[in-house]
């Protein structure tokens, strides 16, 4: 156990090395106002820290740099993650305020955000399929006569897709019925234990449903799986001086299984930070990782983390990883809830494009408004009433009176039809307009020729 002075000197060396990436001299540490000791005393204490394995001296004329043990003491002595700066906090707020589409897109963009916040490589491990959720929905989409796409959405929000090539053409009806059969077998069940689709009685439909279920199940990831989204890998090039170290780090960042195992092992050991050789991956001996899990509906779903040099800004990295993991958990859980609510509303209301449902067309019984141009009838008569034609006369077969003609102005009553009773329509003032004794109009009518636009109309009495 280090005494207070040694601990203060060690923290000063670590903080200085993180900032400068250079060995730290005893003279520099002695200049810090917090210590109030002579350079000789600092030199002696640093020699003791070197003997105890907290520091090492690259060569005899150089200062000291922290070892993995020295970094570990520094991390364990941190009071907690530092708060994000106002600019970083605003980046996080804006990022999670907008929609990101499917979970894969969200996770990929989250890795970019985390790299931007820390200036290190960021890692986001997607939920393993089929955990932590069961199959939420299944849909078959016909892409061609012999080409069908099977899509399954899991409770975690991840999406499984399988393209199915068929030996014979299928109809739209067969695809819909196969989609319903596959959904009945898969929805609510884990993908690896889902039963086969029940027979429908149609061989082609049954074959398509079976192919969809088997195809989706075959896409299940191997145990320990979970795709890793890596953001900011290029930032690692500026973190190290040795080209061989950069090459080793970039090579590891392409190894999905190694990255997943690394992050999972760190969490399994109850750590949030693994420094240098602590994580057991030899090519990353000069690196440290900071990790945190994220959840969906209270269930562990995946991991977020950053990978950087051992001299990383641990307080800032811890803060960024903690904030992003919490906000990601909230965003994914809220997305799951919105999907469940929408599914319940569709089930209750019958809306949406569920399997076997067709959109209900609008009723054709409601007449459309009369055309201002008078080029034709506005709609079919609702109940045997005669529509007014372009010329303003009622059709011969209608119920309009023989002598009742539309005034020469050619205006159409608001209802667009001649009243069944043959009585004159009531105008805006509420008084009935007397039948007009206008002669048969020629062409578009004399009044129209004069360019008048009177709003009154009259109909004759039924004979």
C-alpha cells in the first residue's frame, strides 16, 4: 500500500505521461505545487515506485513512465468518471434525439459517436441472436415469381433476412399464406427452438413456409457471436509511434471473435477497465479497453467500449462509455416499447398490412363535388336522382321535370343533383327560387356568353 506522498507522485507521473507521451522527470514532478517537496525527495520516491513495479525507466538518462500496475493504481484511485464537457454532452443529446432506423444502423452509428467523444477506436457488440429476445414478427416479401425474401425481427431489435430461391413460381396469395404459417410457427419462440410451420393443405405454400423457417433458423449466429461495429479505427494510427504496434492493433480490430471474447472476458471478471497485459491479448499489450454493458428491457444485450493506448484519458473514456451505454439502453428499450404498442394497436384496430389483410377501399357511394368546369357529371346518382350535365339540362332518363331546365348561367346547385321531389332548391337566404321561364339555352347559354356568373338556379315543377 502506497503512502500519500508516493501516491501523489505516482498520480502526477501518470497524468503527465498521458498528456505528453514522454518520460516524466523528477524535476518536473517537484515543480508541481501540490507536493511541496524537493527534487531529490521526488527522485528517491520515484526510485522506490520503480522497485515496486509502478514505474519503469526506459533508459538511464530518461525520466519514468507508468507500468500497467501504475496505471491500475491510477484508475482505481479515480473518484469516478469525469462529467462530459458541454460540447460532448450536446453531441450525445443530439445523436439520441434523432431516429436511426434498424438496430444495426443504430449500433454502427453509436460506435462512430463514441469514437468522436474519446478520440479512440470504439467497439459496439450487437446482441447475440437469438438472445436476448424471441422472434417478434415474420414477413415474407415476394421479390419475383421465384424469389422471396424472409424477414424476422427479434425482440432485441435485430433483423434476420434470408433470400429464398424457389423451384417453381408462386402467387401472391401463396406468399401471404406461407407468411402467415411461418409467423405462426416463429413468433414468440426462440429461433433455435421454433417448430416447423403447420401444413396449410397447399403443397407449394407449405414448401415455402418450411423454407422460410429453416432459412431463418440457419442464420442463427454461433455461440458467443454478436457482430462488432468498430468506429474510428484510423485514430489508432496516431496513438502509437511504433509501426509494428499500429499494424498489430489494426489487425486485431478486424478479428470479430477476438474482440467479442475480449470485451466479454473483461465484463465477466467484473472489470470496466483492462490495462495492457490484464486483458490477455498479446498483440494489444500496449492498449487498454474501457467497457460497459447495455440492456434492452432490463436484459443484458451487448457491450460498448473503447480501445486506446494504455496512456488514455481514463476519466474521460469512462464517462463517455458510461453515458453512451445508458443512453443506448434507453433508446433501444423505448424502440422496443413503441414497436409493441404499434403492434397492439394494429391488432386491435385491424389496420396495417398484416398477413391476409387487404387495404379497405374508400366507399364509392359518396358523390364527389361538382366540377367547376362543368365538363361532366360529378358522380353517379346516389339514389335515382338525376345529375346535372355540362349543358345544365337534366338527362332524358332522369326524374327531372320536362320543363325544368337549368338557367342559362349554367350554375350547378350545391348538392350537384336535381331534388327527387322536383321542387326548387332553397337558396342561402332560405327562400325558394321560383322556376325560371328561360328558353332552351343555345350552346353554353346567353348569360354565359355575356360573362355573367349568377349564383341563383331554378328548376321547373315536375309535370
